[in-house]
């Protein structure tokens, strides 16, 4: 019974992230519209868009290979796995041993690799442009993320998320400059990885500004639905990751019981709402930067991650 209960809890978390991801995107869009004094679409509009795409037929280019057809499912599956293993409302779940930060970065890198290949597969100029820009961003985003991981590993002594969350709730942490710098670097990487303002505008289709959208212009139907759902999952993943590491309060412990799980669930929903509101406010108050300034933006994140790591080598109390 214990194993069955643990499996059901893990399955619930896997279903939770995939069900909440479109709602988070809809919440951010709605809040941005209200901040701009517009009515905005309904909170459940992303669900309607996904259902509409799933009902449509797929239109494929004549020279599209098997990779172009398979890539959306691979991207969705890899992103779903990465989002599902991050502790959301509880730690110590049956698959929590797989929730290693380096493994999560590897999974996200695999999804980016398949998306870039799919963007170049058909041979359109937009696809190649988007793929090259995506790889340019990745060359700086991934090292920045790894430096953030090194900082957390030096502080908590592990790269396993449940261990990090448990350590961050202990009185041993205190106020550390290195963790504050690592948080800023992680937020900058999250903005770039999710193609949000000021790095990219997810609501535009202008040639001079597109990054993510340029790689998926040739997709339609269920293939596009998988990619859109994967993009929503990736956004939820980064907010969940920030919440798990830096705001780990009310995370239920292993086998804590239904009451603790319910408290952890409400706390997780509150963290998602706060994270989505802050992102909407930031995007409303910020203009998109030129594509040639993106390396400067991510270079700053890289330097912040390096500074956080160096501070811990100078003094563990920092």
C-alpha cells in the first residue's frame, strides 16, 4: 500500500504540472491585458487553443523528414519529465531521486536540441534564423545555469532538489549574498529560456524579433499543440524551480499525509500566482531589447553566477 500511495502521489504531481501549465500562461496573459487596461482573453483560453489545434489536420512540407514529425512529441515528453520531477507541493516523492539539477538542465538541453533541428529541417529561412538565435542564447544561458547550480551545490552540499529544499528551510542558511546573486542570475536565465520580454516577445511574429516563434512557424495541428504545451510547461518548470529552491516553505515532507499535501498544494498555487504576477508586471514595464543586446544580458547573468561561486570560495558564510 505504501508503494501504491507513493506512485499515486507522483502520478498526481505529473498530472498537476501538465494541467496547470496552460492556466499559468492564461493567467499571465490576462494580467498583462488588465495592466494595459484591456479586457484580455479568458483564463482558460490556452486550453481552448490547444483543443482547437488538436482537432485540426497537420500540414507538412514535402521535404519534411521523420525528425520534423517526431520532434514535437519528444520536446513535450522531455519537458514534461523535467517539470514533473521538480518538487512542487511535496519533497521525497518516489521519483525525487531523479530531481537532480544537472539532469534537469540536460533534459532541457535535449528539448532545445530537437527544437533547433526541427526548425532547420524544412529548410526555410525563418527556421534557420530562429535556430541560430536559439543556439546563440543557449551558449550563454546554459553556462550561467551551471554556475548557479555550482553555487547551490557549494551551499547545500548536493544538486538534488529535495536536499536543497530541506537545507534552505533550515536555520543554517541565513542571509547569503551568493544566494541572492544566484537568484538574480537564475531569473535572468529563466526569462531568456522562456523567450519572454526583454529577450523575446512571445506575442509577436516580426522577423527582426522572433526567436522561438521562428522555429515553429511550419508546425500546425497537433504538432503545434504539443510545442505550445511544452512551452507552457517550461515556463511553469522555471517558476517551480525558483520556488522550490528559494521559497521552499510549506513543502510537505515524505509521507506527511493528506493534510500536509493539501497545505503544500495551496502554497504551490500561491507561489505560481505570485511568480506569474511578477512576470506579467515586469513584462508590462519593460521594453524588448534588440537581439544583438541579448548576449550582453546573458553575459551579465553569467558574470553574476561566476561571482556567486567565487564568493563561496572566498568565504562559506557569504
